[in-house]
C-alpha cells in the first residue's frame, strides 16, 4: 500500500508540473552574444508564455535559433524552477572576399554568414572563384583556422592569396610574405612560422616545415 501511495503521489506531482503554471517559464537568459541582437534570438526561440518547463522541447528551440545566419551553435537548457538558459556561439569571420553584391564574411567552417564590412584585422581572400563551396576557398579558410588566434594577431595577415589548394600565401601587413603551401602540416607550420619571422627577410617559405627558407 505504501509503494502504491508513493507512486500515486509521484504521478500527481508530475501532472501538476506538466499541466499547471507551477513550473512555467518565467525567465529566458541568453549568453554569448556580441553580433546577434538578443531580441532576434528571443524571437527565434518562440517560447510560449506560461508553458511548463516540463513540456519545453529544448532541441526544437535550439534548432530554431541555429537557423540565424550568424549563429554557429546553440544550447538550450532548463534551469528549474523557471529559467530557460540559452548559450550561443556566434560565427566570427576568419576571411572575407569582395563580390559585386558586397563583402562576404567566411567563418572557420567556410560558411558565408554575412554580407557586411569585415571589421578590423580580418584578412582579405584573393582567389579566382571565392565562395563557401569552392575547394580553394575552403583550403585558405582551413589554413587560417589552423592558426591560434595569438599567432594570427602576431603575424598581422592582411591578405590570403590562394592560387590553388596547394599554393596558399599570406601577405602580411608589413609587406612580408609567408609561403604556406597547402593545408597539410598546418600545425607544424604554425609552430615554426613565428620564430622564423624574427629573421630578416621578405619571403618566408614554410611550405615544407622541416626545411624552411628565407629570402
């Protein structure tokens, strides 16, 4: 009888939480935003007013927010008794290219996520057929994405010239050039290029990271 009574109580509490305002959503907290307006995220979430936390479909909410062009990933969590926590990771540009319709921004996944000015410090991509689905563009993006952000800042890359997937060069803002080659061994190349640039020269070739040269 005691077990049965306990089961009844649990079921009753579950029904109360499911169908009554006792555990309804009262607060939506969004974090991780810089470029995306918070109201845009709230509009995409479409959390029904007074909905029970127990009936909240967090996957559906996250999927709606993920459709925003500048959102790379999003996580929606319940924080009982009444808060929905939304954590957004925005897309940030690693390269841009000019097009007749404006300046296209590319993130580390080679996604064209915005047509707008790139902001300071973002290198320009120079290649024959720039675009998120272009293999040469993807290779150039992969090279930039392989570099730690402090190294990108140290190098001061002004432009990435990609003639093919295996012929990528970094044009630095101080006039020097780094011949990177292809995407292979990018981690090793990133490790050697910083110390190499401390030497005098104009062209620094790290395309073969075990045999670098300076001219």
